[in-house]
C-alpha cells in the first residue's frame, strides 16, 4: 500500500489522524461492492451496537478513550463465528447520484431506476473484506449545503477550496457487507452511524491535483479534462463540527430523458465523461475514494 502522508490532521475524540492515499490494490474485497442501492442492507437507524465505547455527546467524545483504555485493540478470535472478524485499517468513501435543476434526481441505468447512495466503508486490507455504512437518498432526504453553494469552503487544512454545489443527507443509515468487527471497528462503525454526512463537488484542489499529477494516477493526461474533486463532509472528525475533506475524485456523465451512459460494471473514467469545462451541469455524478483515513 502507499505509505506517503499529507499533513492533514483529524480528531476522532481522542485520536489525531492523517489522511493517506488509499491502499494500492485491485479493489480486492470491493469487487462486489454495489455503488448504487443495495437491497440487502440492514437499517441500523443510527442505533449503536457498541454503546460502551461510543460517545453520546460532543463533550463525551472529547474525553472518552477510543476503545476504553487508549490502547490499540488486537484482533479477536472466536471459533463460534462463521465469518471473519474484521480489523479495518481505513475509512474510504464513495457516492453517486443524479443531478438536475439544482437538486438530486433519479437516474435510469439499463432497466433499473436509481436514487443516490453515499457510503462510508470500513476496509480490512488483510481479510480483503469490508463493512459499509450506507445512506440512500433522493430529493426528499437531502438539504442544500449552503456552505458549498456559497462557492467556497474551508477544508481540513484551513485552505479555502472552490465549490460548485453540495448537499447534507437527512436519511437514516444502513449497514452492508461483513460488519462482524473487532472492538476498534465497532467503535468507528458506531461513530459513522451517528454521523450527519454530506457531499459536494468543485474543481480539483491543489492538494488532490498534486497527487494525481505526481504519479499516484498513472496517466494524468487521460483524466485532466474530466476529473474534479468530490468533497466529503462529516460531523465526527472534529468534536461535532462539520469538516470538509477533499479526499475523492469525481466524474460526471451525461443523462438524457432520465437515463445515463454510465456503466456500473466498469471503473471510472469510462470515456463518456462530461468535460470539466462544461461543469457544473445536469448529469450523473460518481465519486470514489482517492485518499483514505487510517484508523490506527
């Protein structure tokens, strides 16, 4: 995996974190991840399954040890469990949705009509399995993020980043994948279930662009006219304050009569992207992780 760091610090109550480029892999363990709606998700509704370690307030979050004793938990072995107990090392984010007339829209892909999906994925690179916390949303379960529509937000580095538009999600989260987690993984899953996330878009930030150009993406020339920043916003990284993270790349695809040419079985880019010079515009927006947030 990549080990270079950029100087971004996050706080998980009692932890300071750096954001690092996502692990280099062929997405092993994520090849079956559904980047659209997933009917097999379970609706956790924000209820904690590990209340002993999950802070219940902003004050608690700043004082509570992350796993009860400030020590890094080890993997737990349980011969009675049929599935692998995951020890996730990273959080990575993906989201996709239709956009038209300034709001979220449904989009038809093949014979299926889809709304939006936002996923925070706890990923174990050793087991090559994941537990995702998903928010499904449509125009009735988002509100406009006024910070992002004001054309600028302050990112986690303290720099102003240009933005086009963004939304805050009001739907309830669900879980998907293997959520049989060790103590540390349960702590972070419970934090994510309590989050009030959002997302948005804007031109490539200087930080993200520098990593793409400097070799973390193999062929910059093939994407420079199409790629832009997918921002993640979250309430769990800074004691209840909303932070904006320029950690995803994003692409937009044309829609016609509610249908898009984007193919869910293919990676991005696909060669059918809307040119960056034509954005923001109506279309189908797809954002996938470039940076990951390490949990240790």
